[in-house]
C-alpha cells in the first residue's frame, strides 16, 4: 500500500469488504466508521451509545477481530473486512447464537444486542466452551442496562459446543 | 462538555517510518494515530483537535514481536491483546502479559497499541509502569536517526514523555532476566477501568528488589530496595516508608494507603510465582 | 396458582413463551429513532449552558449561521415557547432567555445538513455569562437568605406535612429512640439508546409526524400540542423501537419543541439525537434527597412511631409532566412504613429549586429512597438492641391476617405474601448457615455481609410518571384469515408487551400466540392510553387486552353457536377452532368463523353486526394493587482497598398471577443490576461551581458483567383483584435492591461500627470508616451507636 494523503475537507473513496460485499464509500477523514456503516451503508444494526468506546454497543468485527466502530475512522478500514450484525444473520431465521439469546431471554430493549451477538461470535470462535468467568471477562466491555447480564451469560453457555 | 463528533483533519497514511517522520516534520499540528483508543475519544469530545493525523497502522515493520538472546523487542504497533496472549511474552514476562490483560476491555485491547499507550503516558495506565519495572528501553526515531531512552527517563510527567517534537516511538526493548521474579497488582473500581493505584514488585536473586507504582503520582514511580524483607512486618514498614515519600496526585491518604496494600499484594504474587 | 378461566385452561398465560420482539432485535433489523432517515433531514446540535447560574449577557451566533451546511440558527429571540408549570408559576423557555439555571440548559439550536456540520457551527457560538451564586444543596436552598433560583419564587417549591393522631404521645412514650440521616446522591437512568426525536411535515395529510423515543405516545402528543398550540389531530406521534427508557423517556423536554417547530418552519424533516454527554447533562435526573429520620421503638424491637423530614432537590425547573422531587418524596413519605406494622407516622416534605438539571422520573422513583430509609431503620433498631435483623423484621412484618391493611398514611394494602416472602428468601440464601460461616470468615479477616430488603410496590396506580390516565385501552381485530391484530396505547422499551399481551389475547380467542400481532406506539393506530410507567402495563394494559379479548371471544362463541346450531354454553374455543363440547367433529375453525363474519354476512345470527373488531377500556376497581417480595444481598468488602463485590443475591417475588415468568425474571434481574449500580457505582457529581463533572460513561459508572452476580428467584403468587389477578412488577426490584446491598455493606462492616447512611457507597468511604474506627469506638443504645457518614 502506498502513502495515502487526504485533505481535511476532501472526500476520498474507501474500499472495504462489508459482510462479504465489496463496497466503495466516499468519506471525509473524520467520519467515524460507526456513522459510515449506519448512514452511508444503511447497516443500522450497528448502534451508537457513547462514542467514546465505553458502552460497547457499536462493536463490530474488523478482519474478524472485535473493535469499537466509534473509535475508528472509516478511512482507516480501506482494504479491510468489516462484519456487522447483518453479516452474521442467516437469510432465514436466526443463527445458533441469536436463537440461544432468544431461548434464554438474553435481551430486552435490544439496543446492545447486536454487539452482544458479535462478541459471542468472536468469543466462541476462540473459546468453544467458555466458562462463566470467560464469558463475563469477554463481555465486560459491553454494557446492558436491561438484563443484569445473567440471561446473556446463559445464552452464551447455551450455544457452547458442550451444550450443542 | 460533549460535542461527540471530531473536528476536520487531514489524513496521512505513510507506509514507512521515514515517511511518517517526514509528515511529522512538515505538517503543523499533526498527531500520530496508532490504535486510537485514547486519541479518538479525545477527538470525539473535541478535547483534542489535531489538524492532521498520521495513521501508522500500515507500517508493518512496527507490528513485530522479536525474541533475541538478551531481550524481546516489541514493535510500537503490537496490540495489548497480543501482549496478553503472546506465548513468548507469557513465558519471559508473565507480569507484562498479565498487566496487558487488565487494560480496558477485549475490543479495546484488540485495537490499542503498546506504542500508543506508552506515548500517551497516562499515569494510571499499566504499560508505562510495566516498562519501567522491567527496565525496558524505548527506541525512538527522528529525522536525524534513532536514539534509545531508558523507560525510567522516558516518562517525565503528567502525560508527558521525553519524546522530542518530530520524534516517534518505534519499539521497546525489554531485557531478559533469569534472576528476577515479578508480581503485579492493581485496584480499579471496575475491572477494565483505569487503575486507581497499581504496583509491580520485583525480587532479584540477591534478595534485593524494587517496587514500581502507578496511579499515585504523575508518572510511574520506581523505587529500588537494597533488601526486600521476607519478614511481613518489616516489608510493611518498608512499603509505608516508601509510600510516605511519594508525591501523590490527590487524595494522598487513600493513595498512599493503597500504594502499600498493592505493593504487598504484588509481592504475594512474587511468592506465588516462585512456588508455581 | 393461576387465574381460573371459565372454559379452558390457559395455554399461553403463565407459560415461558419466547418473545415475538426478539427476531428483529437480534438481527439488527429493528428500527430505533436514529435508524429512521428521510431525504433532506436536517440534524440539530444544541449549544448548552456551561454555567450553572448566570445572566446571559450576550449570545452571538452570527458566525454559526455562515458556516457550511448550516440552514438555520435559533436563539431565545427566535422561539418564544416556554414549558409551563402553572401550578408552580415557573416556566422554562425552551431556549434559555436572559438567564441560565443549570449546566446543560439549551441556549442555541443549530440546524444543519449533518451533525458534524452542526457541531462545527456550535463551536463558533459565543455566549457571554455574568455569573450568579449557584444554589447547589438542599439544606442551603432551605435557608431564607439563600439567593432565589427563580427571583419571583421562593426556593421551597413544595411543602407538605402529615401526622397520625396520637403521634407525639406514642413517640414520646416509647422506651427507645434513635435518629439517622439518609442521603441519596443524584443519578440518572442512562438507557443505552440516548434520547431524541425527529419531526417531519407529512405532505400527504398535511399533519406533523413526530418520531420520538418515548414511553407515552398519547401523553407526549398532548404535551407537544399544548406547547405548540396545535390541535391533537394535526400531529401523529410514532414511537419506533425504544432502546431502554426507565422513566427518563416518560418526560417531556425543551428539545422536542425546538425540533417540532423547526420542522414546521423549514417544511422539512429535522432530527435530534442526544449524544451521551447531553444525556448525562440534560436527561432528567433522579434521587438527590435527604431524610432526617427519628424512630421510636420498644425493647423487643417493635417500631412504634416514625418521623421523617424528607427533602428533595427539584433542580432548576419542575420537570414536565412529572416533577421528580415531589414524586420521590411524597410517595416515599406515604410508603415509608413499607411492609411493617408501624402505627404512627409523621412527615414533613420540602422540595427546593437548585441550579442543577431538573429532577424527573427514574425507575422506582420514590421506592429506592423509601426502602433505604425503611430497611435502614429496621437494621438500626436491630443493632441498637443487639438483635438479629431478621428477628426485628419478624416482629414488625404484616402477617396474612392483617390484610386488607390500612397503613399509617392511609393506603390500603391488598393481600400479599410479606412474611412468607421473607422466610422464602431466607431459606433460598441459607441465612442461618450464612451467619455461622460469617463468624468464621471474620476470624480470618474476611468481611462478608448480608442485607435484607422487604419491599412493597404500589403498582398500576391511577397517577404516575406515565400521567394520570387510570385506564388502558386495547383494540382487538380478528382478520378474515383468523389471525389477530391488536393495538394498545402502551409504550414498551424492552418489557416484551408484544409477547405478553399476545399471550393473554391468544388464550381468550383460542388461537396460537404466534397468530396475534400487537401494535403500539403510533397514535394513529393505538387507542388513547396512558403508556408505560409506574408498573402499570401488565396490570392495566393486560386487563384491557383481556377485556377486549373477552368481548371478541363472546362474539366468536355466539357466531359459532349459531353456525353449529348449538347452545353457546356448549361451545369451546381452543386450538384455533370452535367446537361443541363433547363432539369434537362438530367444529369450525376461527378462519371459517372470521370469513363468515366479514364476507358471508347473510349467515350471521339476527342482530349480530358484521366484522370481528372490538375496542375496550379497562380501569381496575382498586386504585392501586401492591406487589411485594424480599431481596437478600451478600457482599464482600475488601477492607484493605474498600472494594465492595456483590457475591450472592436472592429474590422472593410476588406480583400476583404471572403472565410470562421468564419476562418477570428478566425484569427482576435488570432492576437488581440497576439497584447494585445505585448502591455502589452511579453518581452524578456537581462541583462547587455547579459544573457536572460526570459527563461521560468513564465518570458515570454503570454496572458491568463483573458487578452483577447470578440471582436466584422464587415466585410467590397472591392474585390481585384486577382482571387476570396481575400485579405490576417493573420497579419492585430496583425499589428493593439498593437497600439490600447497602444493608449488606453495613452488616459486613459491623465489626467497625459502620452503618451506611448514604448512597452510593464508595471504596474511599469504606477506607475512611475503617480509619475512623481505629481512632474511636462508642457503645451505647441511645447515643450514636455507629457512624453516620
């Protein structure tokens, strides 16, 4: 990749693979990835709760790794792969993780839920049988104001390899 | 007060340290963007308003962990979670791996970088103190070449380092030591929050030792001890004597009290590590 | 126990039905406010006061008007609407005029093509302030010589006194007395979705469409129309998916008027979404009260008389439509005796203005403070008499034979399982075993404490933060295909009403719960109703769903009887069909019935009107039904660092008949989590200048996965007289939890003489108490037995 230079007011094309689809978006350097996903690409399943990286509701996968989309500028993901909640949802019905959240009542208002599902995806890829402590550690950066977390923990355990 | 959208800025993405340094030299009011996990929140609040960001994430040379005969070299772009999980770091510097795991939360650790944390130099963060405790050396590049700064001299005050204008941190050299055992403990209101107070304690083979505190003053506080007492009461007296002399940030009584408590807890980790 | 249905056992009511809402929420397809977008929408940034109390010397916004992308800039000179509170004689200009009264008060509104552009313009606005001495503390505001927050009004904006006959005598004659002051710091609800609204003139109907994240669609429309001076048929309010509300979204705010008026002026959509700092600054706040309490009791621990001077900080303006300080204090005062037989009560209430954000509703409202006082009093009596806190509760608790019970404040409690809930929770937590282990723990330097909170929750009240609509309405329509569309005036924000209301209606109509869709949140489709708040939706909304469902059921039965040529009393309606009892083959599906009702109207019985659509309102016969339960928390206190960890938690809960136990448990979990936050973490801090110093989520601490233990719940069922036997339960868990947690801290630190009297309890306080204990220790009954922090 060669040096890239973009002036402050200029817009530049950003090419990224979003949920398996090649997208080109014209952005100002200061546009946050969360805003671009939501308002340029219409992927409103990614939510915004604090824009300082604390609440976790904007969490997405960047090249398969959990990141806060409110702490990334869209220009930074040029050439990278982004996965949002829309990208882990099957064409019909729910994924096993989503179904487990429903079965265990791991959501109420649903605002933090897409980020919770993505965090579960990432955790279960590396820890197929997480302990309760593993789950509570992995989710410590995802704030939920409704559930008290217990049914979320149950939902993750409910879709571990052992439970399946 | 909130203004949760950043100001406009020009964006540079150099692909080498040399061109990053050139940007830094030519662009007024430029800042280096590494993981961005502290810088971007500050920009979203408009507390930081750089005119130009130099995104170094494309410089692959800064992303390596290299194990040498006498040291481990960590590139500035190594992520906290990599430090936490890396087998070589876990083997040689378990205390560093442990401390890195206490930074923020998983998504933050995935993105936050060693270099970013060290240059940001928040007095409550783990990695600057870890580097001081481990007697690491910072490799810093400028247009005139590179220089090396011992960690203890790198952190000079409240969010301030010995970096000169136009310089950037490229790597950290952590010396291998077969004789010292380290322990780490910190106190934060919630796990993942910035530590209120933390401590690294080292016991060397010759019964000497050291404590490095963070979160007590404006920078990591390293205190060598010619003898690290094995007797609990003597050790407690030693911690208290050292803590009493710290120039604490605020709430002196509480911070000094916790400095003592955490030094002792870090020491207990040393004992556990030796048994383990 | 479940409610008895005349003809068939309910299939869905009481079952753990999975939620209808979940699929759209889990897949990211749900549409919250900021997910709505119309071409040409302008976004708003507000410039807010950075001073707590000041005259506005000048507001220069000319430069902002010239910034790229800016379409309009408003100051107080451009918009003359005030949020009027006629009963207090205080009106809040929607953009501050002449004077600012709290940090975060809107001063300038900027309308631009994007939020980025609006914020850039906001940066250029220059406001000059001439500071006034800010009024920041209740006790200070109570002094006559303190500067008035509103020059034309005294700072004491509400005062009430009450005393039972014979109080002074009962109090004076008692053997023992103690006094304590309880302090609750400021908090706010912090739903994960921030507040916001969007207004868009509708070209098709020439009305204004207002999209808002809110709990009461009709209440919001009434307030907006009142302030705009437009008739209600000219405004359609649409509440999209709501990402948490907890009371703060039951309130009306200045920004909503600004957005609606700008949309009307500019003839284009205008949207404002609060950022998180704006939420912490300018969502309504809660708590911030002081209780000076005196208690009289006998040697057995029987509480004879209770006196409280309740003081509430209202903030700078009475919040519309629910002034939080009055709501918190006046109901707390009346509920202060809780589940205990305390015959005498005396209270004085003072609510005062301050230069802080207005106080409104947060889940539980009066309850967490009242529980804190009520349980704190019981624990203090126990400690003063060297008795176990359980023993003192047993002596004072209402027993089954006491119901209906008239409290010292005149409330009449319907039957509940007060004493049973305590015994159930004690068994769940193994209280006796805990006490044995506690002694061993303490000898090892481990400080583990247990705290009990027995609560009573008045639910489904005629008036609450959801307004003073004492009824709820439901329309239920069976479509020609036999599926069902219902609509209610509720405003859910995660409580699962689409599921629970469908469960009730499905059972009435004998159809599958998946064949019932429940609409809400749109004033065009929903019948006029009160919305969600005050733990009213399950009881009053559920009653409306049952009433409407029953009316439609009756029509279906009559139609089926006619078509099957049978007596109506012999028709059974279940599994999607009506059949003659004992003759299963003689049946018609609901689809066949519905088709007949709509399209084969010649076959209808004489006098029956075509169609299958009913609307019904339901108002409970009792003005309040009281839920109850017991929470017990176990905490570990690290006396070296002051860190407090909640390690175990049990709940015995009685909300009458359960519609969906899983949803009830979810509500309990969430309320306990918020209660742990209230007790240990959450605090809005103003500095001495009146600056809010907790304007981000790194300063305002919310509970995370590490702060909340697993909670063990046991359900008790004492049905109410309401239709279905339901009682409300949305707030009880937050009402009970903070008191349980702080009581556990007091119990853990009993060896240090600590009795917690302010929330939240922080590590530095713990260390201070322990330090102080090393300096002095006192020991007697009627003097101070413990530290009042």
